[in-house]
């Protein structure tokens, strides 16, 4: 064979392969387009009046059996409950709105298939999925629950929770993706993921200020969850991990989020039946809500970070890093209590829970209130192995006088809330019933005078405080107050004037103070 023929054959072979690739590409695009079901082509009308539930549900069912995407085009499409099935994708185009019906009869009672605290009244949702695999909601459109139309007519429990649907409710399902869409105005929690695995929440825009219990999101007994790039504003709690059943919320990352809440920005609890394990939170901002009205909480928020175990369960291996917060009354609240609420009537009463292995670093908080942050266990159940590093807090609202009584009640069976103890006997941190605590490079200042110590430690063993910068003045009786505690080491990098830097009671043993205190006599170090 001549060289020319060889080149010709090679060229024809190349062209044949290239043509084949083009055909495959064309067919793939054609198939994808063929599997995109525009709901208006099947009779849906986007006027905000026509009920499109049946049309959309039929397309969801069709996609589940044959594959494809349910496309919500530009327009306002009214609907009642939609039930997602295996392998379904709902895509909301720019300018589209899936609007929930205001008629409670359009929301049938549902069963999650998992026994959880709340199953007696939380039974409705705009979009529901149970025992399914591979579902996705995406796009630049909006899902609007019109939650303000679901009026609460009683304060009695549990009646006040009934007939208020979630916006999204997914139970015992796997491989879930919700991305880029806007979620707003739920009648209850915005989204509840119960006992799910492999959940991705990314790029969501959330506004939830239309009714009571307007949480931003609740991750409940789920595993393998990534939450990222959320910009959300809610009346009730923000990004919330729960455990309303024996299932543990675990293997979870939360990153690059901007959160506003009148209550708690980042929260684990209150329900903690199973607990929380292996959670990483990073690179988040907590800022005041843009809503000028509130149903619960405080204008600037109750807390920035709340970690709570009160119904048994375990919280362990938690890492929180690089969080900036503006305005919450309490920057940090860690609480191990013993409310011991059963997740269903037939369950055993929960035993004492555990909190251990908590790492919190690089926290900047401004605009904090007079309450103070706290880390508290209860007698017989210490919070264990907590590390706080590079903590910078500016307290803008401080107390003008010390507490009339500085004994903080235990309140071991009370609902956990960052303000539950009232104004604490320290403007920075109140610490009680903790074992193995490390605090380093802690900078706490206030804009006005505050006679309280910066840190108060009660009934704590094995602790070290280093690199402290706690603001005080010549009238401050004590900068660090230690009571009934053992095996502690305290070192300060910077000292303001004070009558005493460290004061410890007679029941505290082996407490060492290290540093140069030129304005204090030796007896002041005791």
C-alpha cells in the first residue's frame, strides 16, 4: 500500500470516528431535551390561580418511571402537596414560582415512616419524599409556601402546630440535592430532612418570616450532609441540626454561609435523642435579620452558636472555625442538661447525655449583649474536653451593676436557651461543671464599664486559660473568679488595672496564676 493510500484511509477513519462522536452527542442532547417536561405543555397555567397539583404530580410520576426533568417555566404555578419519587428532578427556571395553596385541604396528612418527636402533629408538606433515592430540586426559581395564611388559633400544644405544612419534608431518603433555588414563607419549618443520607444543600436563598416556628432548615438524624453557600434569614433558628429520634446527625459539613436569625444562628438541638457526631462548621457569617418585625427571639438574635444536649444522646467531635458574628446577644452557648423528653410516648426516659471533644476557633463577635456566654453541664454530667482558641468578643451592652446574687441556678430540666440563666456573673464566659477545658488567645472587651469579672469558673477540673486579654478597670474586684474547681492554670498576656486579677475560693485547689502583674501585690494573686 502506498503512503498516500495509508494517509487517506487514516483520514477516512478519523472522519468516521469524529462523525460518530457528533452523532452520539446530538442524540444525547436530543434525549435530554426529550426528557424535559415543561408543565405548561401539559396544561399547567402560571397565573397563580389555577390549581396545577394533578398535572405536576403526573409528570413527577412519569419522570420516576422513565427518567427526565419536570420543568417549571416562568410564571406563578399554584399547587398543593407534591410527592417526589425515585429518580426525579424538578427544575425551576428563572422567574418561576411554585406557590403553595392556601387551602389546608390541599395538604393531605403524611407519615414519615420514622417515629420522631413531632410525628403527632407534623404531618403536612408542600413537597414530600419518603423512602426514595436520587431526587433533585434545582434552578433559579422560587418555592413560596404562603405561610402567613395559615393562622394559629390556639396556644395549646400540640394543636398550635397542626395544619401548618413544611415547605420541604424528606424522610428516610438517599441522594438528595437541593441547589440554587429560593425558598420563602413556610407555615412551619422551611425544610425538614429526617433520617436521610447523602444530602447536598447548596446555593439556597432562604427567607422565612411568615409564621411561628419558622426555622431556616432542620437536619434531623441524617448522615453524609454538605451544606454550603446558603444565604438565609429566618425568624426562628437558622441552620439547625436536630435529633428527634434515636438517629444521630453525623458526618456533616457546613461552610460558606451567611445566616440571619432572631433566635439562634447555628444550632444543634434542642432535641437530642440520638445526638450529633463528626460535624465541621467553617467560614460562616451570622448577622442581624433584615426583618424589622419578629415573632420570637431578639432583634439582633439570641445566640450566634448554640450546642445543646438535653434529651439524652451524645455530642462529640465537633469542629467550628472561622465564624464572624454581628449582634447576637450571646455569642456562644454550650449546654448539657437533663430535660429527658421522650421522642414518643412508648420510648424509655432518656438517660444523661454527653458533650465532649468540642473544638471552636477563630471566632469574632461584635455587638454582644450583657448576658454573657456560657459552657455548662450539670452535677453528675460534665461537659468534657472543650477547646476555645482565638476568640474575640466585643460586648456592646453591659451591666451597670453586679448581680444581686451571683449564684446561678442549675435549671437542669429546663428548655435550653442562651438567655435561660439571665445576666450571668461574668461578662465574658460563665463556665460550670466542665472537665478538661482549654482557652487560649481569648480577647473580651466591653464598650462601657462592667464590674463583673471577665471569666467565672465553677466546679470545673483540669483547665488552662492562656493568652487572656480581659478588660477591667481600677474598680474591678476580680478579672477571673474561680470557685470549687481544681487543677487549673491561668496565664494573661495583657492586664488592665483591677483590684485582683484572680480570686479563688477556699474549695478550689491547685490553681496557678502565671504572668507579670506590676499593679498587684503578691496577696492579690491568691
